[in-house]
């Protein structure tokens, strides 16, 4: 599981973009708080930040003609098998959304994609 650097979202091949949607949705749902070395940093922030990131992913999906479930556009939505957040206060949008998504992380993402034969 990995959150691709947000600068790469508009360049990701179909498989990686749709996979990113699934992984982000899973993190927003039952995966929230479950340790995973690559994405542990997201749990240091409000779940609203993950929602902001997911909006970027879904925006790219929509730009490519995909139709993600509109329920995911609601910040408190956590999937079919999780109760919605009772209260989820908005937080300011930052760029990047996660400070961990720095140049070093971008390079790691590019290397990871290259190892799969995807050169961006």
C-alpha cells in the first residue's frame, strides 16, 4: 500500500490510478489506524487530510472519464462497512497535502514505478 506523490497522479497509468482509489478508500474505511510501514504517516493527521488526497485521486479519475462512487465525495463517508464520522472538522488544504510528500518521497515513488517498468 502506498500513496503516490500527488504530483504523479495525473501521470499514473490506469492500473495505478484505480489502485490508488481502492487503497485510499480502504484507508478511509476499515484500514484507518492499521499500521502499514509505507503509509503510517497518514495517521499522524486528521482523516480529513486523507479525504483531501482522495479528492485529488478522484478528480483525476473523473478527468479520465471514470465514475467513482459519489459517496466518497462526502468527507465523513468511510465505505459501506464503516460508520460515518460523527464529526470531522475540515482542515486547511496544504501543498503538498502531506509534508512527507517532499522531493525525496517523489524520487522514491518514481523509483518504485520504474521498478515496475513505468517510466514517468
